[in-house]
């Protein structure tokens, strides 16, 4: 809103200082600071409201140290993250940008799914919340919409060097292309997976691309949900991931950086930097109250939203195949659950008794069972997350 207003004032009246809003870095910095302040200043009011409504977490006793003391801690704190993100985005982002529209939709859609889940748990006294099939259906719908828009929308384009044509002279093209990390000449066109079979199938590239998007949105969203198990882990690791995605959006949307790094130039994707800055500020603001001992939990309202937004941004900046590395914490948490459940079922069938790989899954609970304090677990996970984020950024130059 303010972006459009000051752009109008600059063009029509040459208002001094209004041109600052044309600079992406200025708007991204404002969005980050404002979202952080909103989270810290108004977060306390949200927590007090949740306490008055007795929206407290019900903790199952899993034999973890300090677990039962968390009973009654307010949940649904994801509302702080959502509000702190959307207000600066509405103020400072270009709302006509298709990527911003997709991210606002993703935030609200996943937020509503998570809110319904938390609402059922708290007010319907159903500890299982929203049935898993409905959660997955919501994630599939979002993935389908995001995939269809990115595939068919005319403003979703890219530039790349082709047969000696410099990036600055290359035409904008419609192509569902991405980068394969850690390999030189690492471009992958999803449509090629069909045309290699039959060139006449080129117009059906969406049959490959959209299911990939659906899978990534669903996987990352659920991964973030599983990671939200101890104070500060989901929010902290997500802030690190988002910082890496902000860098990727910045260089992909800036012609000079894209040309220097020899990566795809994505017109209009620079606006994602504003959203990313607001989201990072919101996550850090939430951590003000979520670090050990947590004064509020994000609930599925926050964790599903976080995962959905991260997945959509990764797809927008054409780095979705980097997700297993960039979101390595989410991946490890999800993998630990799948291995634990799979091996338990296999061993019960083979040996007649269920056996476990980990003391408890997800992975962070395994370390709690081993006697590590949750603050130490979170800090070490975040250090690993930083290393993975740096490694992901380094891949930008591997061509």
C-alpha cells in the first residue's frame, strides 16, 4: 500500500524522499524491522489473549525431562508470525506482483489449516486435531494452485544464457526450469522429461511440474510441523533457512548478480526479498517469546504456515531440488520418523516384537532421551542449520 502510494507521489509530484520506496533494499529493511517490532511489541498482547481464552497446550507425558511443566503454555502463537509478516508485506511490497500474491495466499491458506487443527484440539477436546487426510488435502490444493500459477502465468519468466547470447540480450522465456545442486551445467527442464519420450508432449510439462510442487509443499510443511517439538527449534531453524532463501531471491532477481553468478535471472522475483525480510523479522520476533522456557508455542497455526511458505519460496526461486540440503533439519526430523515407524512395523512382522532405531522420534526427542538439555539440542541443530544454509548458498556459484 505504501509502496503504491509513494510510487504515485514520486511519479506525479516528485515528492522528496518518495523515490526511496523504489529501492528493494530499503523496503526489505523496513519490512524486516517493522515485522520484528510487531512481533515483540504486540506478541505479549497476543499471549495474554490466548491465556485469557485458556488456549493452553495439553502435553502428553512421554517421559521427557521438563515436559509436564509446559502444560498450559499458550499455543496458536503462529498468529504472531502470520500477523507480523503480512502487515509489513501489505505496506511495503508491490501487491501487483504475482509472487507476492502467491506468498500471501500460501500464508493465509496454511495458516487457516493450522488454525483449524489447533481449534479442534483446544475447543473440541480432540487431541488428534484435524484429521491427517484433510491436512494433506489442504497441502495438495495449495501445491496444485502454486504449481499451476507458476506454470501458466505469463509473468513467471526467466532469462538465461543460450548459445553464446549474453544474459542481458537474452529474451524472457516461459520455462519450468530449475537448478540441480552440486553439478556443473546443472539446468533441468521438467518438460524435457516428457519430450525425451515424445517431442509432441511438450505442452504437457505441467503433468510433471505440478506434482513435484505438490510433493515439495506437502513434504516441507509436514517437516516443519515435526520439527516444532522443543522451544525455539522450528522458529530458529526456519529463520536460518529463510535468510538463505532471501539471498537466493536477491541474486536471482538482480540482473548484475545473476549475470556474475551465471544463474537464471528471474524478472520480478526480487520482490520476494521484501516478503522474506518480513518473514525473518516475524520469526525472530516470535523467538523472543518462544526460546527456552517458552512463553508461547506456535502450534500447527505456525508450523504448517512456516513449512508452506518456505516450500513456495524455494520453488519460486528455482531452488526446490536444494530443499533436502537447505531444509536439512526438517528432512532429518521427517526421515527419523519414517525410519522409526517403518523399522518398528518391519521388526514386529519379522521378529514378533517391534524394535526401534531411535530412543524416540522425531530426532530431537532421541537426544532428549539421551539426557541432553533441550537448549543444547536447539543450539546444535541451529549450528548444523547454519552450515547447511551456507552450503546451499555456495552452490549458486557451482556452474
